[in-house]
C-alpha cells in the first residue's frame, strides 16, 4: 500500500513537472502562431493546451485550428492513427484530443458548429457504426473517443437550436440536414440508442463505464428532445425507431416511444422527456398497447409528483383519442391497464380538500374529466365494454371508497365513473334481470336482443319483438318499430357491420334498465306536459354524461308537415310508450360526411304500465 502510494506521488510529481515544462515552453513562446503550428504538426502538449481552453486565440486563429483538426479527422476511415501521426510528425497520444479540440472550438465560438457539422461525415460514419466500432481503424480509439463524440453531437444540436448563433431557421435546418446527410437514418438510430438503451442487457458488446453511459444517455435524450421539438419531419421516424439497432438485433420490436416510457418508469424523468413524449404520442400518434400500459403505470408511480403528473395526464388524455375521436381499442387497453383507478387516486387525494384548488389541481382534474368523457363515449363499444366489465369490481370498489368526498369537481368525476359503470350493464331485455357471463340467450334471428331465459325470449317475441326482428326502420312502421333507426342501413364491410351489431346488443341490454331507473322523472315530465303516456316520446341522450332524459309530445318530433306523422299515429299502440336512445358511434368508417362521429339511434317501446308497476 505504502509503496504504491509513494509511486503514485512520484507519478503525480512527474506529471506536474511535465505540465510545468509544457506551460513553460508555451508561455515562453507566447505566440499563438507557434501554438497553431504545433497543433498542425500533431503536437500532444500544444493540442492539450488548446483543449484546456486557457489559451485565447482570435476567431481567425481558432478557425485555422478547426480546419486543420477537421482535416486530420477526415482521415479516420481510411488510415490508422499511427500512420497519420507518422505523416505529420507529431507525438499526439490519442485522436480523442482532436474531438476535444472541436468541443473547445465551439466553446470559444459557437458559430463553428456549421463548419464542423459540414466536415465530420467521416467521423460520424466511424462512430455511428456501432457494429464495427472502428475509429482510425482501432477499437480502442473508438471506445475512448465515444463520450466526447456524443458530447460533440450534443453541442452541435444544442448550439443550433437553443442559441441565436445561426441567424435564421433556414441555417439551422441546414446544419441538421448536413448531419443527417452524413449518416441518414443511422445517425437517428444512434441518437435513439444513446437515449438510454445501451444498457448491459440490450448491448453487452458495448463496453462503456457507468459514468460514460450516464453522460451518453443524457446527451442522447436531450439531443432527441431538441430534434423532436424542432424538426417536425423527423418525429414519426424517431418515434417508431427500434431501441436496439437493426444491425445488432433485427427482431427488436420495441419502439422509441415505448422504450422511453419504460425508461421513465425506472429512472428519474425530466420535463424534457415529457415534452418529447407529447410530440411523439400526440402529434405523430405513435401509440400502441405497450405505450398505453406504460403510461398508466407511470401515472401510478408519479402520482405524488403533481407537476409531472399533469404532463403525464395531458398525454394520457390524448393517447386514447385518435383523429379527434376516442378509440375503442386504445380506451380498452388503458382501462385494462388501470387508467380509471389511476385517475381516481388523484380524485381521492383532492376530494377532501376544503381550501380552494390551485391551478395545477384544476388542470389535472380537467384532464381527468377529459379521460372519463372519452371512456364514457365509447363505453358501449365492443372492446371498451368488455374491458370495463373485466375491471368492474376494482373500479367499483375504488369509487365506493370516494363517497365521502366533498370537493365539487371531484364529486362530479366520481359521478362520471358511476355513469360509465351504468352504461356497462347486462340485463335481460324483457325482465331486466341482471345477467351473468354465461346466462345469456340471444334472439336467434336478429342476434340483437339478449334474454335471461327462453321464456323471456318467447314473451318478448309476443310482446312486440316479432314486429321488429330483422326489420328496417321506415315511415310505415315507425309507430311499432323497435331497433336501430340510425344509421338506416348496415355497412357493407363485414367487420364494421359486426362492430355495429355489438354496439346495438350492448345498447339493448341497458334500455329497459334506464327506462325503469328514470320512471319517476318520465312520469313527472309526462304529467307536466299533461298528455297520456302513449302520446309521449322519451328521449334518452346517452351522448351526455350523465345521460339526459327528456319527455316530449310526439307532435314535437312528427309535426304536421312531417312524412311520418300519420304513419306514426296509425301504427302505434296506445298500450306502449315510445323511447328513443341516442349514443355515439365511433366505429371506423361510419363517420358522417362532416367528419363528425355518427350516431346510433335506437327506438324501443315499453308497455306504459311498466312505468308504474315496478319490474
Ligand atoms: Zn328475463
Ligand atoms: Zn330478433
């Protein structure tokens, strides 16, 4: 121990005296011209001196250094370091000093980024080739130069976008175009991987120390952030790029978006990471199941950190929407991953507060409301319906826990969750019995009506379904029609038609329940209209959350000029009350000509006596 300590001391002394000697030489010379000519001859001490940044040169002198060093670096693909040094006659120990010189030049004058970006094609091709890992044909040089190289790229990108050194956006674009031109997608693939995916399990072949990795990850993520933020055209390419290069692992299917969400789950995440995610998820719509699941898990993890939560919730709200409509598939994935419970965690936290809410809280609750509204809007669609059913008990338990809350906004959110669960009922279309998974009989003709038993199916058939089964709505049958009135025809595409069928089945199963649950309201409204129940048309507006129930005189809908009025009067039965149910229909390909979502409009008739005689 003692000996080695002594030895180290000796070494330090030797190094010190060498440095003193070097500084002495340079100090004596005091001549920038001398320094520059030494650098041009590959002198180790002079180049190191330049890298230390202690030596002040004019812009022109700096430029001379930059040009010379760029000249040396251009030989990195075809020559060895030794042969270059032999050629110029210096004693430079490693080519990484040249990369350091470039960093130093940019530090002294940022405008050098243009000329450097233009002339580092060879360097980039060597360093970005992480399969061969050769710099001046040497693995060792590649490895030791990697950190400063990543730093250099970061410097160029940072100076380009975050400072005013380049006058106009055209110049900035030019720099980035030049960088991309050298290596094209390989460069983007590199930056993506530097963003935190060069860990030991992904790339055991890349032997970099912990500190180097950490710095490379940071430079990589920040570089990606600036590229994504500033160059719109690159977003889609970056978002979908695999986190392990295709050359190393052609089977990697994890996209950059999914990878970064996963990284954020297990590491500290910065605001910049959320900004990148926002651009990639929201602006380029690069969302898949793993991104959705990752975001929900991240939401649970970050729930204590309000400032980050708000960024996350903003993205979550957008990721379940596609082309301005909630997506059944995405909402279903999110629900199964626990999105509703994640949102309820915040509701529970703010719910007891008596003080006024602050801005962050208001914004967060507003995002949650947006999320709940999207879920509600597709609650009757096939995948979401199944997902809510699957998650129902957990959601119910969580929201029951929140009955105590006093905060108005939070109360409203809990009510929205209850409305979502209400939409998710499975009840016999004839007797309103709650149905388990396996006790469902469907009308074998139309496959639209669900019953608890054959006997209910038979009764419903006699009770009116025979007039409706497999029929389409028209003016002649409008008074006795039951089923889908809007859209009037089934889409030709089979998949779309089957999705529409599911939507109808799910609607049918809750209609009687909603009718009975609102019987008091309906009776009251009919009474104030002062008309018999069979003259009433009850509208259930399921596009509102919570739904709206309004009772109207049938002449409001069938006025004197309307085609259907006479037919309605002729075909209806005085025993029944007419109910109309409108819900969203976000099934792809069924949007109307305005690009707005289509509606599913259904009509059902219930015996008037069911309103008073509770089922
Ligand atoms: Zn039944
Ligand atoms: Zn039928």
